[in-house]
């Protein structure tokens, strides 16, 4: 019995992932608000009723795509920040992380960039929640660093949000970059982070 249940669970997970993959592929050319449930199930080869065994509606599927796109980045980003100081090593590693992610997950990046201000409220909220969580995690790491001595927690969160927003904008810029211009975008991103880092070191100068 347990073996049979295990097979069924694996098949259910396989179908769920197939629905996510099909939706992501279809979303390369359209927004989530215009994507129909039947388009997704047709691409997978399952009946429309099978969709509801995995998701409540298309918004629920979209939230799952947000988690798939951004969830795995939390550990990677926090580990990167913990391993580097506020200097050139962190700047280079951060931009390298973004470049690598855009190369390996272009469809996910495109989905987040489009749906961050899209027409599906649940997905907009999910993206906002993920980015807020990123900012809180970055703030917590920054708070442990000597450069943050004397900083107000709200100012530290502001700095973290700038860092996260910069990552999102850089990912979008890399996604839209013309062939052969990726390094130019990356170089600009490094310069912008250098400016943020410089401002951090002098934020308390007049206080």
C-alpha cells in the first residue's frame, strides 16, 4: 500500500511540475492575466479538471512560480553576503550571482519582471513578500557588520532594500541586453553597487 501511495505521490508531483513548466513556457509571450487554464492543461496533455488537484486557480499557480523563481535564492544570497565584506569582493560576487541566475533561469526572470506590476494581485503580493523577505535577510546580515555600527534599524532596512532593488533591476537589464552587451550591463551594475557601498561608509558622517 505504501509503495502504491508513493508512486501516486510521485506522479502527482510530476504532473504539478509539468503544469508549472508549461505555464512558464507559455508566459514567455504573454502575461499571467491573459493565460488560460485550458492552454496550460492542453500543453501538458491533461484534462482541465486535473488542474484543480494541484492549484486553486491561475493565481495560485502564479504564486507557485514566484516561489520557484525566488525561493532558492535566499540561501545563496545570504551565504554570499556572509562570506564577503562590504567591498569589491562582495560587489563582484553579487553581480556574478545575478548574471549566472539570468543565464540559467531567463524564463523565471522574465516572469518576475513582467508580473511584479502585473494584473494578478496574488502574484504581485507574492513577489512583494519575497522581495521584502530578501530585504529583511540582507538587513540582518548587514547589522552584523562593523560598517553598520551606529545605524538606525530603519536606515539599515532602507539600505537593504536598495541592494535588493538593484539586484532586480540588474536582472531585468541583463535579460533585455542586446547580444554582446552583457558585460557592459554587469560593469554598470558593479559601479552602481560601488556607489551604494561608498554611501554606506559615509552615511553617519554628519550625524
